C-alpha cells in the first residue's frame, strides 16, 4: 500500500478550483509536502463553499473544476512525485434544492416506487407514508403554493409532481395532498420528521450505503479514481453516522484495491479504534488534543476554575453535569425526531409508551462517554451508560432495564439506529453546545478533546507518542482543520493565558466594566477569542460572536434569537474597535501574550510535524493563521506570498524574529522536507530527557529506532514561566551524536549541550545527524 509521509489540505470550491490546486503543486512540492489532500469534490449544492452537501455522487463538480480538473491535479501531483488524498461523504447527500439531486427528486416524485427509495433512510410507516419536508414558514402557508412548469413551487423551492397528480386548474393545496411528500412548517422538524438527517440539518439527508446497490452507485465515480490512477487514498467523513462502519470500510478497501483510508473519527480519552476497522487511523483530532495540552500551564487550573465560578455566580462548571444537560437539550429538542423514531422501533407489546421510551433512550444517550458503540465492540460502554442513566434518573430504572437487552442486540434495527443516533447527540450536545459554555480556557474545548483534562506534562506526552508510534503510525496528525473552532495559532496564544491567570482575571473584569455582557462565561469565551485572533476585522469577530452565543444557547439561540442580548453582544465587539479604553486594554493584553504565543505556536508546529503519524498542514497555516470557527477558517490563502517567502528562505534569508511569518514557514518547510527526503530518520520514538533547573520547559524526542540515529526535536513549553524563573541557565540535553540544526545550520554535540546554546535564535530546533555517505558499486565489470 502506498502511504503518505505528509499531507496538505486544500479547500476546493468555486473560487479555488481543482485547476487552481494543480497550479499550486510546484509550491507544495517545494514546501516539502508528500500528498495533496482535497476537500470533497463530487457535485454539490450550487454555491456550496465546503462540498459536504453532495447532490450527485456520479460526477466531479463542474463548479469545482470537473473531471478535467481532477485529471489536472493528478497529473501535476504524479509529475512531482506526490500523491492525492480525497475527502468523501458516504453518510448523507444535499437536498436543499431537490431539482439538483436526481436521487432525491426521484424519491419525492415516486415515493416508495422510486429506484432510490432504498437509498434513503425513510420511516415510511410514519406520517401517512409521505416524506415530511420542513420548508414552510408555518403550516398555514400552504396557500402560498403554486403549480408552475410542471412542478410544485413554494417561493424559490421546487418540488416534483407525481405522475397523474395534477390537472389544469387544480388547487395547488389539493395537488400537494396527492404527493409522496408533505410540506410542513420548519419548526416541526424537531419532532415530526421521518427521514434520517446529518445531525439536525434538514437539508442533508442520510443515505443507506449498507445496501450493496446503493454503495455501488454512490461510489462508482470514486472507484474510477483508483482504477484510473487519479487518487491514492480517501478520508471518510462521519463514518459514525453509518449503519455498519466496519462493513463499509471493508467494502471500500476492497473497492479501492486496498488503498490508504482515514476516518473522521473522534476518539474520546482512552477510547481506541476497533481493531476490525480496515483503515490506517483517524484524521488527527486526538493528536491535536495531546499537543495542545503540552503547552498549557497546569498551575493555572485552580485560579481559572475560581474565575469560572465567579463568572457563574457560584461554583465552577461541573462539566459532566453540563454535558448531560446539553445532550438532553438536543435529544429533547432538535434531534427529538430521531429519538422518537427509536421509540417506534420497540417490539410490539412493549409496555413503554412513546414518550416514556424516548425519555429513557435520551437519558442513556446523555450518559454515553463516547460517540457510539460498534456492537459487539463497546458492549461494556453501553452497559455502563445504562447504569449511569438509572443513577441519574432512578425513576427510569424499569424502562432502562427493559431497553438495555434490546440495545445490546446488534442485529436489531433499534440497536443499529441507536448507534447512529448517539454520535449525533454527542456532536450537537458537546462540540456544538457545551464547548461554547465551558469557557475557562478556550484551548481546551476543541473537537476531539476532553476539556476536563487541563494539561499534560512531557512524560505523559512521550508515553502517548510512543503508543501512537507502536499502534497508529500511519494515522493523521493535525493542528488545524476546516472544523476546528480556533486555528492552531489562535489556540497557541490563548494557551498563554494559563501563564497569566491573574492578569487575565483583571483584564476580563476591566473589559466587562467597559463593555458589559450579561453572560459572564460567554464574555470570557469571547474576549479570549478576540485576544487570540487579534488583529481581526470587525466583520469576522461579529460573525464569531453571534455564532458562539447561539451555539452556547444560554442567552440567545438559533431558533429564537434574543435581540436585546445580541445587541449588547454586538456592542461589546464594536467596543474593541470604537472605544479607545477597550481597545487599549485589549491591545495591551495581546502585546503581553503575543511573544509567548508565537513561541508556543512554533513549538506545537514542530512537535506535530515530527511526532509519530502522518502530519497534515491545513491550507495557509505555514504562515501565522489566527482564525476562528468556520467559515472564518476557510478564507482565501495568498499562495503567491508564501511562495515568495519560501524562495527568500531558500536563498539564504533568515527570519529576523521567531515572530515573523517566515519563521513559521521555515519550521514547516524544513520539517516537511526532512520527513520526505530522509524517512530513515523517522522510524521510532524515544523521549530525550533534559537536566538542569529548567528541564520541565523542554520537550525533546528522537525519532530514531534502536541503534539508528533519528531526527531530534527540541521545543520550548511554558515560555513565560521559563523567562520568569531566569531562563534556561545551565539546563542541558545529552546529544548522542554530532547534529546540525535544520533551521539555523548550527552544529552541536556529541555530549551534553546547553539548551540556551541550541535555542539561541528560535524557541525550537530540528537536529539532524549527518547523512550516511553514499555507497557506490564496484567499477569492475
């Protein structure tokens, strides 16, 4: 199997097509990238900037460059000796505009008789056998329907007409009543839908790739890419939504000829991928969490907890109780349709009514510590969740006891669908709600992380990396993605707040006095984000503030925005630009954080690029990138500026400061090139222990195996505390051989070398033994 040494994620969209990606291949080759990693490229909803709303899986999206664009990228990559990894979306399709999706259009037109009826996950026995579509402003808007050009129209929405369902002059409401679908008010989606969605997105309908014919048709174009040598591997979006992830991966591996596969799987702490999964690993959120916590000061946990308690008017947030509540908010709210469908799957004669069953099912899901089980894998997790559910709700014990054996029956529709649903609730209740409520330190609430784990020390980090090298050497590692809530450099700066806990409390109090927000925990989240991303435009920060507040759902939300609160929120953001006192307070604090944030960011980047796994670089992050949640993290990248800066580095220019854009580019390019060009230096993992007064501030490891020399990474952690305690002083590391720093060209060792000498110019070093002399064959013939 061909596997990548590294990847570089590109967001393919109408404004940056596959042809544009092909044009960047020479730059990416020069940067040191091994494989290009493309966001979804199949035909998606018109105007979609992300591509996860595929409307036609049989074609490469013409608006993203079409099949000729994929050919261009593949040819360019092949010519450069690079591979191609493509993101695919097997769980759902886009149905916002039915006429754009041939499968969905057929389903709406023909109902159960459609050849695509088995492709979609519809409960035909509910809602009178019609597909319920929540598109109306309210149920009394059926009088707004029209029949035009052989279609049923509701404003700009277009729907098909079943054959023989319309005669000239018919009342559109009567025509609507004859269709295989029912248009209803959008607020009914929470409780009355009968088709599976991606999370709570009504315009993304789940498909049943567990059905062989559906798999084949949904993947025919993808399989062509491998048959014709256009792609080398796949990233699988949201496999937890599938009925049978294990079976899907097995079939996909076979269909692609045994190619490299990664899955977007969020592993909770201590959770492992099932050994039966035919894939090389995950997309790296687990690695991101480990790296982040290495640069958080553990001594700040108590003071930040106390501050959180004061902001909440009492005790600091109890995270376990919080997520139980936020998950129940989801099961009782936007995903109640899915829970009620589970209740409808109970065997006939069950003594529970629908709402009793839904309550108990919701409580079990709320007690889940992971996204889902893969029965029989995870049976103990399910049993423990049932036990916890009865401890939390003793009144539900009889119902839970009745449900547990049914949910453990891996062959039942109830157990299968329960597994698909628990992950949705975790994503919406934790990632998209609790992570905007649990605000003591923004670094900790990132996708794939457990925010209750505040920090880890180098010894724990080394333990985890040795395990990663042994068990998941081909799994991806990452620091930023299209889904991260804050980019790597934003988080790196926010992490410095852990070294300025007292100052942060004072700054937040002053900002709340000058620009008051009547939601203390949200104010903390907001000002951390602004400080982490500053300088940023007013538009970007306003967009983030609104999204964060509505996701948190405490003071406003998406369905019923609190206009008065959102005006205060907007005023607080505006104050950062318009109120001289607020701006001065903010910029003084940013100036305090910035040099240490840059040190954290370079250290995290070098660690991630050189630790076990396949490192991914998200587009543009070879320069400083202080983005917030999407769509902020999908902004246009200036590749020409990066190419010019790389050319200058290669011509011998040295970054004047580690805080320059070019310093991050230097670290990124030198690490990527070394991994690609000298793979023999990355075959193992050994922790390197420093000695001396500042040893705890050193992160060092060698990637050699056994007696073989390896690349040695040296990075700085907790830089402000290091500075306060007198710097490196005589702290040293033992170098087993003479080495040269790839960043500076300076040589050191063998033997003990002072860290201050190695890190005199930058907070990181990438130390490399000399290449073995080339061996030449005999000249005798």
